[in-house]
């Protein structure tokens, strides 16, 4: 049955300029469609125009300036199967991408759409957060590059009223970096109910730098800066992991909802933080 | 045992290739011209009186043909339970009513030209509710002063509606108190099971239309076509002969389609407008407004002698039937009748059940039918007795379970809404099932020795089960078999294949009996105009009851064929005749004639007549299938996550007529049961609204969630079933909760009394035990190999 | 608005509403082999291949796939000429009610094109969006493996 009743027009623009123009002119009544999962599952009744990105050639994954550049319409499956991702951070990113939702949905969910919609129960957002990803926005003429933190710190929905997410940039990390991520799900194809992503730089067993993000908490993912500070400069040991569990449990900002209680989410955040760290010790 | 040609063989499921190539076989795969689309308005309150309902705007909305409410529809009290007549469920439901009793209760329906128009018009119906206090916890239902949910005068068949008691059961054998007094150990445990849903991938769907004579044709996704016909006739006050019900292929049922939910509404619209009507539940409607599994609180008390022999078993069931009493009495009966006879060594048995109304979704029939909830409690309590006596759980079960030649007083005491029928077990392989299952899971290496790796601990658990095969002296099926020129046969029967493969089994039975190939049997089923009666697909009756009818019809046809052959051969008796490879052969004279020749002879040549017969089947027996389930799980102590590693089901279903189909029934039920044990549950707001009515939030297992599953089919011969067969469809859903519960105890010494076993609940139990255990050392039990 | 599809090799032009999803367009135009109505991408019964990639057609906007090629189960094989996957599903007992079967086979079909020798885990992953309430998946996985054998024999 038709859910998007008020949609009157579909656009398949050939250029970013055209896309942005339509978006801007429709004053909040147009939706940018990447894969289209969000708009079909959670239809917004006020939407009258759909702007498809299919002809904008944003379906690429390439390497440039020591970065992996992921076009906005790349799907999770595309990214999971990309050779550039295969050995990226020892294959851990590929592994996580393969766990998200179901094959059918991984084939539809786009990286750009995940970032632009900003859903709380996204796996992509905490992943990009932890990897210190940068979001490229286009206003049709010029590109603007924002660190993911800045993108969400600003009112990103306001930002996207006249700009389009075109690319996600991920740094190529050298071997001193280690990455791990854990997700809590009720069954294999579930939306995540808590996810923790952790990137650390380790030199001579000392954590030189750390980037941590938690998502599905149940709010939108955030960067756990206190946790990062806690780890920095410390020697990576089993004891540290245990201390880190306690620290996370005490300091992490997570809440409860109908799916999981706050107490349990806090506990999980601690356990996952510890276990990721323990796994990263063995690298 | 006799060697069979088609019985016990994997002939291909006859509809499988058509289904796998997408042929239009389901209810919704046809589209009729001028078909009206039907949408419903549901109550947003758990309990309220509709003071007024204004449908003017909706009626004036473009495309709207009809708006149905309690004001303009037949007001005939009935039950939606698709059971045999007289239904053991109370008459407490109207097509539409002035009172609404749960969030999701039907308030109105709109029939319009398009689905979109119907949905828009629904929004324009104005309802003025007078909200009443609601019962949102089954434990409050019988309390003094609780709101009365069914205060209608016409209610019939409910036990004590003034106290929200839809049904009450009390049966006993022996002297229960004396039994406990004379026991050496006593265990008492209470377990609570949750609201869960069948989740057939095809939701409820009905299409109705008038045939060229003005009769109403109901094409519907149902397990009970003949009950649909009878109950729609009743609810609309029209004669049965005005209605034809057709069941095409249906996309799964599991009990939820043993209900009359959409049929009477569509039929009424078609009757009033003369136009075809279609109603299809969305997934959300399927959750909130179709049927669910009765949540139950089950208390089990077992008294045992030192040697492990049970002396007394007492079970109390509090069952939540939701807003209406459909299947309330019988599901609660089965919680006892399908479980207690398993331990017939206990001379003192008592079973009590209170089935209460609440202002929550309506419970109904669901695979396992109360036995699942009963076993969740009983089989964990049995383990507790074993632990108390420091006995191997296998040994205590072997000591107490029922055996061939034995009976239980419960069989007679507790039937389906009436007294039951005495049963003597004629086939039972439980000992072998336990031995084979134990070997496969590695019981003797693993039980009592939980294996720890980091924070993950592995444990094993098991449980044993029985069910029934149809309802004795109640369930009847009939089949008609008719011969064609090429020696093929038309089988028309009322049996209702809901995806299980019953039509295939039926063809195998005919083929075996008449010495032809299964492909030579043309099966047409479940059409109330064209096929004989059958109660339908429930109570594990398919192979036993419908299959029994098919066998009877085939035996009659066989006699008719032999009579013709006798004449053609010029012989005097048929006792040396055999039917093989499409021929009748006289072993005495070596003469033979093909079935095709016989058909031509009888249709065209001499003494012309149609070789055909109808056979019926009703049985005083309901032979129980048996099963022993074993599971190895891994529990993450830090998160409480349970991961099933390996699941073993050893099953005695008599002769498996089609082993591959039997295996499919076993595995399908186990995986459904795993969902019920681990993830599936309705969540409600404080006002009784379900918050997770979709697959994003109600988690059923996916392909990535299943453990290694091993099925062991242990053949026995059941003399009362067709070709030695018993049932298999339901029994295997009963295992996952108790087997996993027992494995959890084995791994960590914790027992959860509420399902599903979510990580949060498991973790809570782990933490609680840690506090309790400080300094305590538990003594392990050694498994005893026999 | 009008869309051009190539469905199972045949060129088609359909009139659609701009906000419609592919499932509704396909069923309205007689492709009743495409099942499902969860409209959330959560059951997989409505699976079709779009340019060879399996998708839940209930979450794909019909306008978005203009000029693309769509494969339903009838494009994989027919009653007269079934594909080895279809034969394998029949032989291995992987079809019970059959409502999810077309979707599961399409997902498996796409998997085998990409990865002709998948492991059990890879098969389960490819089928994880096609929910089946009848079979418990075991026989489906066995069927996919068996079809590999049949495919090799056919060559």
C-alpha cells in the first residue's frame, strides 16, 4: 500500500548543482534518496519530491591523499567487498560491515544515507566516528569537509536543507593503529542496541592516541572523549582493560529504552570496551 | 516389518516446484475485477465503551462503499475459534461490538475501491469512548473488584465471567497431599511464559466473491475451511449451503489461522454489496489483532521417593486468554493433558487451571498448544528433582516416563474441554531417544562438567516430551478417491496442508495402498464444495486423521478394483490378488490386468460404474509421539548472552511416512521454539499497547541465528495410525525452553523463571547468584552411564 | 509517471505513482510471484534482483529503478525448465509453505553468481534477510549446497 502519498515528483538529476537546486527550492519538502530504505520505512508525510542520486556517479571507493574516499551512494555491501577495505585496519572494518542488518538491507543501505539520516541505531555512524571520518558536503558548487564530530555538533539536519553529503573520507592508518568494534543485537540481523568502536595508536605497548565512539545508546552515536583521555599514554595491559571497563561504566553517557535498561547498557559499554581492548592487545 | 515402496521414502513435496517457481497459488495471487479493499479501525484503549461512533465523513470519502460498525452488522455472539462443533471455547465475541476489550480490538471496517481510500476513510471515523479501568496483568484478573471484562448478558460457555474466569479446570488422581507426605523430596517451581506470536510470513488474508448463483465464495488462508464455513454461517445468520470456502496454498499457519477473523467481515461486505472484497493484515495488524500464544504462569510441585520414583505431581496453570476466550479452555487443558501422562509412575496427580480474561491481545491456538508452556515448567522441575537427589537427569526420566502398554489416569480425566479418552500407549521409544540423543550431544562427557573458556561457559541440558495425534473421538477427516482411464486417481479430501506437506503424505498413502506411483494421484484438498469434510489442520491431526481417512478411502477402492479384476479374470475370490506397479495380479493364476484396463472396462465396457469411494476416519486413539531434546549452549557470563551451539532432537513419530518432511517439521519447530526461548516477546506500554509490532523489534530467528541441529528419527510402528504413523508437527516446539533452561543451570547453576531468556535476565540471575554463593561450593553430579 | 523496466528479460513500461515502492508496482502488474507485505525490508519475501543484486522490493522506490533490469523468481527458472537451485530446494525439503521460497532462492542465486563455492556460513549470511518460519533454514542451506553439485553436472 502506498505510504508516500504526498510525493508528486521524482528527480534524477545529472549534476550536483541540479540536485542542490531542487533541494533548496523545495523548502524542506524534498528528500534526498540514497538507497531509499529510510524514506520507505519511515515515510515523512510532508515530503513531496524525491531526489535520487543515482546519476551523480557517487558510487565509488577510491584512494587519494592517503585517504579512502567513499562515495555517498556506496552500499554497505559495496564497501564490505571493496579491495580497499579488505585489509583496512587488519580487516576489522570489513568484518563489522558484514554483520550489519541482513544481506538484503546491506545491499540497500548507503554510507552517505546512514550519515545524513543520523539514526541512533546506526552502525556506520560510530564506525566513522571512531575512524575520525570526514564528511564531504556539496552545495552544488563547492565542497565543504567536516570532521564527523563537527558535522553532528552543528545542526546537521539544518545543514542538509541545502547541501548534500557526497563523500566520506577515512584516513589510511598505518600499522601502529588498531581497531575493534562490538555490537549488541538481539539476533543476528537486528538493529544494534549498543555499539562500541575503538581505534588506538599503540607504540611500544603505549597507547599514543585513542578514538572511541558509542552508538545506539539509545541516542545518536557520540565520541567518548573522557574514555579517550583515560587511555592515552597508558600501557596496554589486561589490568588497563579492566580499569577501562570500570571507567567506561562510570563515565559513559548511555540511557535506557524499551529495548534495554540503562543499567544493562552501561554494563555492556564497560564489558565491550574492555573486551575490545583485550582483543587489541593480541594484535 | 513390511517393506514399503513409498511409505518411509522421500518423495518430492508435490507443490514444492510450483512454489519454488512462483506459480500463483496463494490467496492474494488472484485479483478480481471490482474488488473492494477492506481496512479496519482498532481500539486505542485497552477497555472502553463506545459511546458513539460517527461514520458520516468516512462514508462520504471518495471511493468508500461501506462502513461497518456494531450499528449495522449482525449482532450474533460466537467464538472465533475454528474448533469442532460444539466449540469448547466460550461464545463471547461479536463481529463488531459496542465494547472494546484490548488495544487492537476491532471497532469498524471500511470497504473502498482502493486500499489507500479505505485507509484514509478509517482516519475519518469519529469514536467517542468511555474509558474503563483495565486488567493488564493476568495475576490481577481474579482479584476482588477487578474490572469485569465480559459483562455481556449473552455470553455463553465461560466459567465465571463475573470474575474474569473464562475457564476453570480441576482434575485429580490418587491423593495428592498423601502423595507429598509420603515423598522423600519435594520440589516446587513456578515459571512464567510470555506473549508470543506465530509470525507466518503470509499474514491473514481473505478474498470473497459471489459465484454465478449468488453464493458466497470465501478464498482464505485458513487451517480450518469447514469450520470457517460453519462459523461464518453462524455469525452472519445464513445457511451453510450459501457458503463455499476454498483454501489454496497458505503461507504458514502454526495455529493462528485456526481462527475466523477476516472471513465473516469480507463475506458480509460481499453479501451486502455483491462485490468481491479483500482484506489483508499488515504485519502490525498480525501482531496486535490476530492471535498469540497464551502467556502462562505454571506452578509445578513434584514429590519423589529417594530412588527417584515420582510419587506426586501437582500442576497449577494460570493462563491469560486475553480479551476473548478463544481456545482458552483447551490450551490450558493441554498444558496438563499433554505433559502429566509422560510421568505416569506418579500415582497421585492433580491439575488445576484458571484461564483468565485480561485487556490484552487475544491468545489462541499456537503450535504446541499449551503443552509448550506446561513443559517449560515441568521439565525444569524434573531436573530440580534430579539435582536434589543427585541423580542424572536422564536416569530420573527413564525411571518415571510412560512406556508401551501403559496408561495414565490423566488421559481419561482431561480431554479437550470435556472428559478425555483412556489411552494405552502402543508405541514408545523414549529410552532409545534418550540414549541416542545423549550420545549425539556427548552427554556423558559434558553433563556436570561445564567447560569454561574466558568468560564463556558451556553447558548441556535436556528434556523429554510427548504430544498427541489429533483429538480422540472428536477429530474426523474424510477423503474421496476416484479412478481415471489412465489408472490415475483423483484424491479429494478435506485435509488442510498449511505448508507441512500433508498433500504429499496423502498421495504416498494412496500410492502405497493401490500399487501406483505417487505422481498418479491428483490431490485436491480443502474446498467445502468439492471435497469431503475434515476438521482441518490442528492438534497434530494431519497425517493421523486426514491420512487415516485417505487410507480408508484407498482400502475401499482397492476392494472395488479387486472385484472388477475378479470378474475379468474369471476367478472366485480376491485373496490372492495383489496391486503392484499399476496392475492387479492374481498370484494364484498369474493373470494380470492394468489399472488403466480396469478403468476403461468399468467406465465404457461392461457393468459400467465409477470406481470411487469415500473413507472417513475418527479414532478412539490419539497416539502420542515422543521426543528427547538435548542442547549445548554457551553462556557469556559478562553479558548474559546465550548462544545455542548444538541442538539434538531424537523423535519417535511412529513410521515417518516421508522422512525429509518429518525432518522439516522437527527443525522448523525447534527454530520456532528457539525464538520463543531466547528473543521473542510482546512488550506493552502501561496502557496495554504493544510497542514492538514488527520484525524490526520482535525478533524471530534468521538463518544466521541457528545452531547446528541434528535430528534423529527413531522409527516405531504405531498400530492405530496409517501405515504405523503418528504425528510430528507440534511436539518439537516444546523442547527449547526447558532444554536451554536446564543447560543454563548445568553451566552456571542459575535458573530463570521467566522467558524469554534475554541477556538482561540471564545477567541478572548470574549477579544474584554471585551474591548468594559467596564462599559456597556446589557438589557436582556425575552422570551415570547405563 | 512512467518507468521502463526490463523484467525477466522483457521490456516493460509502467505507469506508477512517484511515491510507490517496487513491490506494489510489480504485484499490480501481475508479478504475483513477488510476495511479502512487511514494508520494512524485514521479511525478505518480496526479494527481487535489481541488476543482479537482491533487494527487498518493499523498500525500493519504483522510480529509483527506472531503466534497470529486474529479475523475479520466474526469471530464474520455470515450472517447465527449473533452475538447479529450484530443483535442489524441492529435493532437499527446503520448501514448506513456500511463501518465502522465491525470495530465498533469488538471494541464493545472487550468491552463487558471485561466489560459486560458498561455505555454510556464507550461505547463511546470504539468506539472512529471507525470513522463513517453517523450515528452520537447515534444509535451505543444504539445498543451496546441493544446487552447486547440480549446477556442475549441468555444465
